[in-house]
């Protein structure tokens, strides 16, 4: 059974349609890259998958026992979030909120999960540092550790490498690839940088207010209009 199926999805804000005709399925362990110009509906779809936006049409079906609250999410960053005045430990621990159920306080298991995620991403030494004093690359690792507190199954990442230098971006992509290949985590990543993920992602969804393309990365590369994105001459 597919881990995720979108059937004829559409979204609108205040009665104005912004995205329609989204139809695709993902299997466990696949890696989907969502591309499209600014305003094409990428973030709207991500929020829909998390049940933060309600579709005006269509259906989102999750399989493999996946609940929306078990999806790890790394949101598109704003300057306000970059200046967040909390310690790395506190930021990562807040990723456990969804799994607290009726408890009021974080338990030992949550705290252990924070430490093991910081360790796995090579940032345990930053544990007591203030989040806003970190470099962009370190901040994204912290947010990835936070997203991993919510899931062992599926990660949604919204433009996680925007603003990173090419070395930090490549390190980030490598980390995501390891989580995908070694831990079998299904990845859905919005990216402007098709070239950067061309060797990692298994599938591509290209949006322009509707679904322009869905298929494997290989099929995407074979489209006669996609070369400018894949070669990096034109960012989407
Ligand atoms: N909260 C909102 N209220 C009204 N319009 C919105 C809202 N969020 C996004 N939009 C509009 O919906 C369209 C798609 O936005 P978005 O999903 O953020 O695009 P992308 O992430 O691809 O840049 C844009 O035209 C945007 O202006
Ligand atoms: Mg967006």
C-alpha cells in the first residue's frame, strides 16, 4: 500500500483557487522533490499534507499506519524564526510536542530522543548554545533534529537549503540522503535547486498552480522543457 496518495487535490484561499489537479502516490522510502516558481502552491500543498490547510477538493490518503501527527516538518524559514531566542536543546525538544498525548511535561524518552538526534546529526556540542547565534547551516541541522523528534517515517522539508552556501547545502542534502537510504524515511522536499537534488530524489512533482508533472527523476530529466531546471541554468 502507498504511504501517501493525493487524489485530485485543490486548494484555495478566500475563495481564490491557488492549486488544483494534484494527483500522485508515494511508496515507503521514496524521495520526492517538489519544484515550481514562487507562488505555485508548494507550501500550500505541504501544509495540506500536514492537515494544516483543508483542501477545497479531493482527498489525501495515508497508508502504512501513518498519522499526520507522525510526519516530521521543517517549515520554510522566516527572519523571525532565525532570531528565535531559545537554546538548541529547547528548539529540538519542541519537536516532541505532538507525541506527548495528554502529558503536560516532556518525559525521559523525549529527552533521550533529543540527545540521540543531536548526536546523529553531529551537533551534540551545540546543545546549550543559543539557536539565533548559530550559522544558517547549523540552524537547519537543528531544525532537522527537531523534525526527527516527530517521526521515524516521513519528513517534509520546505526549501531547507535556501540561504545556505553551496558547501552547507551539499552537506544538508547528504544528511537527508542518509536518512532516506539508511533509515528508510520517506522524504518530501520543496526545493528551488533541482540540480542539487537530481542525484538524490527518486521522484519530482512540478507545480504551476496545477500539477505540471509527476514522475521519476529520470522521466523528469527526459522532458524537453526540464533541462534548464535540471542543469541549474534556471531556478524554479
Ligand atoms: N495564507 C494565505 N492567504 C492567502 N493567500 C495565500 C496564503 N498563503 C499563500 N497564499 C497564496 O497562494 C499562492 C501559493 O502560495 P504558496 O503555496 O506559498 O506558494 P510557494 O510555496 O510555491 O511559493 C500564492 O499566490 C500566495 O500568494
Ligand atoms: Mg513556499
